[in-house]
């Protein structure tokens, strides 16, 4: 008779093996995602009107770190450091923010179709930016447009909280309905402003901002948004256990010691902060926060301790790659990144929806 079959340690060992499998899958996925992001970043820096060999890109980046690994031309260094590298960094920050915010909102609202625009963040940012451009503030300073977008995003979320959190107690259903109403209202306001703007450069700037992109990327933008995005992502990255519990039910979360009101407000605030900061410098970019967490959930499962960090890296890789496609696919013209993410993200999400339609119908 086999002693291991009846040993009390056998179930414990089996449980340990089951516990290691998700961790091993997560580690392998993170290695692949970081590699994909690094490859997409090198490709983004190398490609453009001035093509730069990838080996020279690596040499320039290593030289910035104080390591000499190869030769490169001074012109190449200037193109990389002043034009392309800030664009890659902004795309990385925005992609990580949108994907993490999407995963967070899907957990908090227990809705697989939630995304960063659910609370009116994108609509508020669009309304603020469009109003600023229509008023001629864009000609004075691009910072005024970004500031107006950030203010509009935070104002929209504040209005959603006012409508959907009576007594200061936010409830997922109320916030969801308030977010839909506020987004529809702000979308109408934006449409009215666009209709009243003369067909000149202001209208062109509005349409390009609504499509989203990083053509105006600079190190000044990076310095402004890096800290709020880093702070928000740090908070979200530590909230995997709370999101696991909240994604089940409020009762389960409360019985496990989660303070529902403060925790939900903190996590929604962090998701709003990173989304507003990203949208204020990139414009509205869709489908990243919706599709990336969905795809990773099929691979890694629903554990937000794994899903959130993986979503951050995957979102960064996707947006860096999308920006490269936008810059190079129709040269010398340049598409907006939001067009690329919509063209790719909508079919991908449709496929996921068709494969998961029965399960999603039950959840919805």
C-alpha cells in the first residue's frame, strides 16, 4: 500500500503545488510582458523619419546610464533623447495607468465592461480641453489645455460622487448610473462646443485631441505627470487583496475586515488620478483599460494581486506599440493613437465577448 496516498501531508502538498502554479504562471507572464515592453520601446525609439539601428538605440540608452556599450552619432542621440524617448515614457505611463484603472474599476463595480471612462473621467477631460482650445488658450500655452483637461476630469468625478454617493457612502450601482449620466451630459456639451467652433485650426486641434496621441510629448510633460501617476499606481498595486474581496461582494469584503467606504473611495480616487493625469497629456484613448485586463484575466485568472501589475506592464507595452504604428504606418502622415487602439481593440474585445458571452451575461 502506498503510504503517500493516505498521508495527512498529501493534501497539504497538493494544495502547495496548486498555489505555486498561479505564481509560476504570473512570473512567466511578467517576464514575457516586460520583454514585450522593452522590445516595443526599442522599436519605437528606432523607427521614424530618421531610422536608427536598434544597437545604436541601446548604446544611447546605456550611455545615459553611464555605461559605454557601443558607438552612436550625435544626431542619433539628440533625436532619441529629445524627441522619441519622452514619447515612449509618456506612452508607458499612460498605458500602465489606463490598464490599471480599467482592472480596478472592473473589480469595484463587479462589471466586466467597466473602463476608466466609466466615472466620466474621459468625458470631463475632453470637455475641459475642448473648451480651452475653443477659447484660444491652446495658442497661448499647451499647458492651459492640459490643465483644463485635468480639472475637467476631476470635476466630472466630483459630480459623479455627488450624485452617486448620497451621504458620502459610494455604492457601485449608483456610481455607475451617475457616471453614465454625467458622461452623456458632458459628451453633449463637447458636441455643442465643437459645433460652435469655426472650421479653423482650433477645430483641427480639438479633433486631434479627442482622438488621443503623443505628438506633443516632452520631458516637461513627463515631469508633471510622473509623480501623480506613480503615486496612484503604487496605491493600486498594493490593493490586490482588497480588490479580490470587493469583486466578490460587499458582504464578503466587510466580513474580511475591509472598510468599504474608505477603501472604495481611496481606490476610485487613485484610479481617477492616474486616468486624469494620463488623459490630460495624451487626449482620450479608448479600449486599453477595457481590453488589456480582459485578455490577461483569461491567462492569469481573476486574482488582482497578479492581474494589476500584469495589466500595468501590458498596458504600457500595448500603448508604446500602438504609438509606433500610428507614427509609421502611413508616413509621412501620422495617425492618432486613439484610432489605432480602437481599430485593434474593438475586434479583440468582440472576439472575447463572443467566446465569453454566456459567462458575461450571467455576471451582468
